[in-house]
C-alpha cells in the first residue's frame, strides 16, 4: 500500500467552513413559526384544519433542520477528529523513526 498524502490545513479549512454552515440550519429553523393560528386564514370554514396542517408542516421543518444541523455538526467533528488523530499518528511515527535511528 502506497503512502497517503493529505494536507491537514486543507482538511482544517474544510472543517471550519462546514462548521460555519451548521449553525445556518438552526437559524433557518428559528424563522419558521412553531404553530399557525387559524385566524391567519380568516373565517374560512376549514381555517382550523388548514392551520393544523400548516403547524404540522412547521413541526416537520423544525425536525428536518435540526437533523441537518446535527449531521453537518457531526461532519465537522469527524474532520476535527481526523486531523487530530492523523497528526498524533504522524508525531508517533516520527518519534519511532528517530528512536530507531538513534
């Protein structure tokens, strides 16, 4: 198996960029109302049913945006773990080589 080349700075930049995006999903969800009042639809006979459907849609949106925020956050954490563990492995390998050469 050949050598694996990676650029820790590029991976860290990707992590930073992805991390900044995670919060945006939560911000979008914050703009979605938690419930819809039937009065919003005036005096329509089905105002209550329409409000319930809209409220269900809003709840679903909140759930989906929360899931997206969690997923993107986990990608950021995975990239951070990758950079940390790879850096630690590189340090260990360098120390092992130096010890063998001594």
